[in-house]
């Protein structure tokens, strides 16, 4: 008789695995599953079995080694102003046909503001040497956008996606110390570094979830297993490796109808110029946040400069978390001149492609001369509309 392995996040053993595997395995490890097992206090064969089962059922959408992409390719959050009758088609194109657009989300606000017309939001990475402005101009022509705003991250203050672990967090829960500051300087990598990174970053198949998950990737990169591990550890030491993670579907229900989260909120605050890092560290210490950044929104978005993302299953609770952060900023003596919440609706989450050679291949596939897409004037980023 075949034993059916539970695949829902509500299963106690799955919850123990996911509470670790979503965002607690930092850096590069030769055997990340063994570390998940150690922290979850479970046998490693149970961890292998549960992750394989959840991946097969679609509860886990992806298992992969993440990279600090902000240090590997110029990137930004891009808000697009797309006519209503073209919005769904634009979403489809960005999510399915542009390898460099990552998170693709249709957003709305509870009250009309100047930024409410920007319904489509994407993350964008354009490999080193190519122009974000030119790429956005191309996408705008294809999807019929009549304006966009490019918002690169000047600093990062929080980065993690532990949705299972965050489900029981109370509003106001935060670290004892302010959030750490991460910069976005682009690292200089060798051809060997890129070969290893390209093999390392692709999502693992179910067959690779086991001991020595990187052995086949070393062969793919054309190096010995020992050399692959050496280069990967070197990249981690240089700060370009993120975490090893099992990514859950954010909003899409599982096969049994369970949703990990229902509400995806992008919080905006405008704080005084010169206090962005201080404010970002105070915002970034709150446990509920998956991302927090210093980004310049410009006049369309009330000149906001601090943004953060939170997820939750109940809208009032998400707003309670936002209110707790607002109170904390006030208690820290940081005035907020403007704030807003952009709610996420339809969404698709995928990693952005960052390898320069892949960008060249994409240009040729869509009949563009790659040389016309290169960054030339040093004035990135710009925006339209």
C-alpha cells in the first residue's frame, strides 16, 4: 500500500520544514537540505520527502539558490501606466514573455491618488552593460503603456519571504536592533564566476532534492565538483549569494484550496530627505516585512522614498501591521509627510534573468540588434510619462 505524503502547509511536519526552508538558510551550503533538517529537528530523509511532495503538488512553486541580484545586475521596481483595456495583456506579456521582469503584480489603492493610474508593477533586472531605460521603452511599445516610473533601490533594509513563519506575527513585532543596511553596488565577476552562477541559480528539479544537489550542476558548468563548491563559496564570501529557499505560491490556492497569503501590500512613506537610511532601518526591523527599500517614487507617488512589502491572510491585520510601523516611526521622531498602501491583486512571481549572454540571445530572438540596447550615456535610470 502506497503511503500518501501530506502536501499542505497546514500539516505539522510540513510547517516545521517550511518555517526553516523559506528564508532561514543563508548563503551557500554544500548540503542545504541537511541544514534544514538540523534546524527543523527532523531526519534529512523526511525533509527530502516532504519538499519533493510539496513541489510535485505545487504547494512549493520553486526550490532554488537565490542570488543577491541587486549586486549582479542593475535593477528597479517599475510602475507602469497602462490603459485599462490593455492591462491584462500587458500582465501576460511581462509575466510570460519578458525574462527580465520578475515580480509582476496588478495593484490598486483604497483611495484615488496621482499614483493610482499606475496599475501594473514589475521588478526588472537588466544585465550589466545594457540599458534599463531602453528595455522599458521597448516594453512600453509592446504592451501599449503610456508612461512608467523606474525606481531603483538605493539601499535595502529587509529581505526574506518566510510566509509560514510570519503567519502568527503580532503587529509591532520587531528586532531589538534597527535593520541592517545592504547596498546595491554591482560586483565584478569573471567568466568562471558567471558559469557557476548560471548553473547554480536555476531551480532544482524533484530528482535533485537529495544529497549533493550541486554535483550535476558542476558538470553543467564544466568544472569539477570541488571547483564548483570553491567558486560558489567565494561568491558567497563576496556577498552575491542570497539564501537557499523553498518558495511558496503567494496567492494561488493549493490543490486543496489553501492559500499561504491573500493580501500583498506595498507600503509607501515619505520621510525627510537625509533621513532615508535611518527611517529604512526602523521600518526594516519589523518582522512582518518581506522587503524594505529606499526608492525614490517621484511626484507621481507623493515623493515617497521608503517602501516595504507585507503579506497577510486578512486585510485588517495587514493594516494593523502598517499602523504599528507608522507609530514606531513617530516614536522614533521620524516625521512622515505622506503614506499610502498599494494592494496587490493578480500576480506572478519569477526570478529575473541576469546573465549578459542571455540578454544577447533574447535580443536576437525578438529581432533587436543587441548593440542598440546597450547603456551608453551613464544617465540611467530615466522614466517616461
